[in-house]
């Protein structure tokens, strides 16, 4: 009997930390459930002890009451378990929805929303630590011709094939995203301009390799603009704007990479 009561209590207590962490405004309700469970277990154990101490045959009323207490404890434990399962399901659904909302559905790269969120966080860290930070904005060259000639399905296959090439050119601590259309961006944490230019050249070389769509090789190029913190600004919008302008300079100049401060420089 004691083991039954202890088992009920332990089964509920294993959820206590989870419920405390995720209860939010419903914390008082969880506390009420646990209080009821303790009440039912204490009542059950008390009437069981009373039955054991009696020399005569168990009183029917005591047996009924102890059974009611036990049933109440099992019911409350079931309510706690159901609440935990429901909360975990809702958390999983919310996480999946956030994952979808912050990632591009085609390439599965982070999208603009997540890129801006992470860049804001990285800028806060860069300001505190004094570390450098660079933003790369990239636009494919020749992609529109593929879409016009072979259709959007082929264009989608090209984008899917290029996404891992961009990721392979950066570190795990960096972030690559699809900003929309055929435009991508990268944030490089603790990275100076010269290193960022090297990363851009590496990405350019990877993008230049042929892409096979339905057995046919296709080729695209890429134009990349670089903006550096704090040279080009201390805010997210300023860095993206500066890198975007540098990217268009690269596209007009026919060069793969442009880094611009007071004067324009192209990557070797």
C-alpha cells in the first residue's frame, strides 16, 4: 500500500520541473493538482493504516473511503500526465511552426526574418566584445535566363543545389540565408574584411561549378557585396544596405566580389 502511494507521487513529481518551467500563468493550477494528489495519497495511506491496525475485520466504509482516495489519486495523476502530454505537443507544434516561419521552404536555409534576428544578436555581441563582423549579400548572375529558358522548376532545382555550396564555404558558427528570389546573404561573426573576401571568393568558386538539372549541365555566376562592422555601420539595416549596394557595384563592374569603404576594391 505504501508502495502504491509512493509510486503515484513519484510518477507525478517526475513532471514537476517540466510543469514549473512551462506553466506560465497556469502555475497555480498545477500546484492545485499536486496538492490534490498529495491529499488523496495521504488519505489513502491513512485509511490503509487504519485497516491494518484493526484487530477485527475491515470496516466496509473504511475500505470504500480508501478506494475512493486511491481512485482520486489515480485520476489526478492521469490529469497531470494528460496536461504534460498536451503541453509537449503544443510546444512541438509551436517549434515546428517557428521552424517553418524562419526557414525558406525550398532550400531550407534560414530566411530573411531569421537572418535579421541573428544579425541583431551578433551585433549586440560584437559591440560588447569588440569583435569584427561582416555581412555578405549575394545575387546570382544568369539565373533569370535559366528560369526563362527552362522554367521555374529548373530554377528551383538550381537554387536547391546552390544552397549547400554556400553553406560549405562558411563556418558552422556563421549563418547563410536565402533573402528571397535568387538573393542570398551570409553573416560572418568575428571576421575581418580580408577573411570575408576570402570566404566570398570560396563561395564564388563553388557556385561556378556546373549544376546538373535533368542530366544537363547549367552554369550561373554570383555577385557578392561585403559590409563590415563597425566601418559601414553599427545597425543591421545599415550593414545590409551597404552590402547590397556593394553587391550591385560588383554586378555592374562584372567582378564577383566588391568590398567598399571610402574607395572601391574588388577581390582578386
